[in-house]
């Protein structure tokens, strides 16, 4: 897939665990894990906004486009 998810990198930089971020964002650990591993097919803007708010980052810090 041409969209690379760097959520794990941002979580490591902010020193926040998956379970803590999931709780703060209001989604399940399983759904956040699917997103973190790049297996998600879609993400709601409201979820992306909540993640960016909690990690104090921009969407471009989490999502990256790479040509195939």
C-alpha cells in the first residue's frame, strides 16, 4: 500500500503506550493496533484528530504517501 502509517514512531517519541492512547482517544486497543500496524483500510477524521491532539502532532507526522 502506498500509505505508510508512522503511528508507532510518534507513540515512541511521545512515550505513550497503545492502551493509554486508545483510552485517551476513545477507541479499542484492537482498532488502534490495526491502525498502528498499517492494516486499516480507513480512518475517521474524528479519530485522526483525537490521535493528533493526544500526541501533539500533525496528520502528516502519522501518515505518509509513498509511490509504489
